[in-house]
C-alpha cells in the first residue's frame, strides 16, 4: 500500500500514508487506473488521427491527393468552441427552472 502511495499518488512521507483510510486508498487507486485509461484513450486517438490525416483520394489515373488540404477541414477549432459555448449558454438560460419546479410553481 505504501509503495503505491509513493509511486502513483505522489505521497512524500509515511505520515501521509498513515492518515489514509482504506476506503480513501481504494478510491485514489481507482482514480489512478481511470487516469491511465484516459491516457491510453488519448494515445490511441492520436494514433488514429495520425492515420486519418494522411488519407488520400483518387485524383485521376494513378494519382491521388490529400483528403484534407487545410487543417480547418480536419479540425474546426472555432466550430468546437461554439458547440461548448452554446451548451453553456443553454445551461445558464435554464438554470433557474430547477428551483421553480421544486417550489411547485
């Protein structure tokens, strides 16, 4: 247990380990495992994107050209920002409805 605390949880002293309950330890170790899955996901996504960005399509006899000629065709940063901001504005717009429903209005 102490070894995992030092290795994965960045604990610096045995006092930190001693203050930790078993339930807290189990929760922290589950978080470490989930973080690793997230890192694996990002690595696999990056590998897939590296492959996808090299995609080519036929452009005549024995010729091909890139599917994506501009980065924006591959990933539209502004469009993704608008999606997120739109969802935030939606949440803000309807944020008071929950309190009204609880009151029975």
